[in-house]
């Protein structure tokens, strides 16, 4: 089976007569930030990357896709009056629930306890993703803060994004669970490229050690490419920022962790290729319709 056929099977593309949500705007990078286990600092990483890129004059939008334990707004001390649940019920328009984060990046809060997307029928999903697709029109980055682990929602958002950043620390359980997540995405959805951020490490050497351990097993057993984006040192200022419900780049911009996160964001911004859709080699990508992230979410199908 060629790469184009594999992609069509993965995202379960419908016949041309089936409705689509919206075309993907040129230049928008859709990046899922994910982790194999909770507690590794994934949400703190994505919040601060959003701030760092906004300070670089990029237009950034963050979707809190952890529909079971949504907490992005809590970490920023924001109190959303309305959430996705109100949009689903038809009570509010998508633009009415968008929040503004530090330095001006936009945030779409989720709703703790919101039902799994798989529990919605096709019409409900179509309505939700059509509303969500409106946020793509004027942005450079769409970050997806997924839940941790390998639930249906986590796999769905990761498999539909253009790029996947894995967050892991030096704990054996974090490394093992990060590998398990990449294994599922590689085997079930033919995703071959991942990026790693090593978080809360004692030194850059320790961060590289996390990368080298994961890279070795990925190349040997999964035949996937793992790129190292950088490390964030253990920093008590992050804990202090969390207690104050502020981002570390906002309240402690000269701290070691803030400086590392700024470097990572700058490096991410410098590497701006137009990545192929998940599972598609560059020489086959031209044969596949470039539907939007929201369309891939809508037509997503669990791999068997």
C-alpha cells in the first residue's frame, strides 16, 4: 500500500461529496504538545512557548484539548465565563469564549469533564470543528495541549496535528511512557517524526541523556525520527510561578527556565518547514489533498 493510500485509511477520508470544515491556511503550524504520563510539566511548557513566540511577534493560539482535566486557564489565573461546553450546547459562539493570555496570545479553554469526542455523533462533531476552524484564519501557530497518556482523545489530536512535540523528564516512567505513546502513534498511524523537549532536568547533559535513550530505542524498534528541541532545567521559579498562577516567562523572565524556554521557542520558529501530513513522505504528499487539521479531526478513525 502506498503512502497516499495509507494516509487516506488513517484519517478515514470521505468521498468528495462529504462536507469538509475549512482549508488549512497557508503557513499555519499545527503543533500538538503531548506526554506519555502526567506530571512532567507539559502544560507549563506549552504556555511559555506561546508567550515566547508571541513576544517574537507571532500570532499564537492555544487550544486546551485536555477535555478531562482542563487546567490551562487555572495556571494563568484566568476564570473563563464560558467554555467549549457552551459552544456545544449552542449557547455561545466560539469567539465569545476565547481568552487573551499574557502578551496577547489567544486561548480557547476546554471544560473539565467534557465528554469524549468519540461519544458525539458526526453532526455534533462537524458543528464543533466548523466553529473551531474559524480560529485558524489569522494565526501563525496553533498549539494543541493534549491530555497525557494514550486515551482516544489524546491519540486523535496527536494523529491529526502536523507536528508532535513530546515532553519527558529523566524519570524512567516518563521515558517509558513517552516511548509507549510514540510506539502507538508510529504503529497505528504511521507517524515517523517526533520532537522532544526534556523538562525539569539537572543539566543540559541530563537532557541530552533523555533524548539519547529515547532516540536509540526509537531508531532500533520503531524506525522513527526523533529530533531534540532542547531542555528546560529544574527551576524553583516555575513552582513559584504556578503558585502565583502566572507563567514563568511572565513573572520571572530572567530565570534559568525562562531563558531556556525562550531559546527553544526561537529555535522552533527558525525551523519553519511546511511539514507533510502525518504518515506521508515528502515525495508522496503532493498526491494527497491537504485538508485542514479540523477536517482530519473530523474524519479521524481509530486504527485497529
